[in-house]
């Protein structure tokens, strides 16, 4: 029994260390919206470093801008966004989540004050700067779209919602074995 408890303690410690290493951004809110069998993530990081993570559930084939529509429908008055359409496509101009809001297209002297678009195909993949607009990106189950305002840096690492569930399961397993 002691050997099994030691292994469980090591597993819990490993998950805790991993979760601690993941949480680099100032995650203000994490929300689950929508319904369906597929899940994609939408992450925002404002100029003040406040970050928000949305787990968006859906069925069927969607584009990156469809994720915004699902979130806005689920959180009217809390989440809003502005898109400006050009001949070459749509551009995200502004996002408001709760009390956090940023908008812009890049003004002198550094031209950074706009929403930088990043994508990755899973939580463990590297972020890449998107070369297509969010209205043209076909999302897939498990994909991530990240938006960072006023910085060329990739989105900060934030905890994946499932990490908390893994940690809770490990703690419950230890408690059951000790009884």
C-alpha cells in the first residue's frame, strides 16, 4: 500500500508542477460556451496582461470568426467585438470582455496596438502567427485561436480547463485509498 500511495503522491506532484508551470498569464476568466461534440479554444490577452480563455463547443464545420459569434451570443453585454471589412478580408478591430477593452489597427510610433492573431492545433502545439484571417480559418476539434493586443509576443500559457479535473481526480483517488 505504501508503494501505491507514493506513486499517487508523485503523480499528484507532477500534475501540480505542470499546472504551476503552465499558468504564466494573468487569467481573469475561463468560460465554457456553446453546445456540441467538438471543442475549440479562444484566448484573449489584453494590453494590461489580463487574459481570458473560452472553451467553445460546437457541431459541424466552423471558421474562426464563428467562435466569436458563439461567445457573443452566450455572453451579451459582457463580450463584444468589432470587425472592419476590407476588400481583402475582415480585420478584428476591438474586443471587450467585462471591464477589459482594447481596439486599434496599429498607430505610430511602434504600430503594435492591434489584435495579433495566433493559432495552434492543440494545447501542446506551438503557437504560430496566423498568415490568414480569422474569417478564412477553418477550425477543428481541439484547435486554439489566440489574440494578443499591443504585443508581438505569442499568447501567454494559461491552464487548460482539463488540468483542474485531472488534479481533482488524483486528489480524490488518494483520499479513497487512505480510507
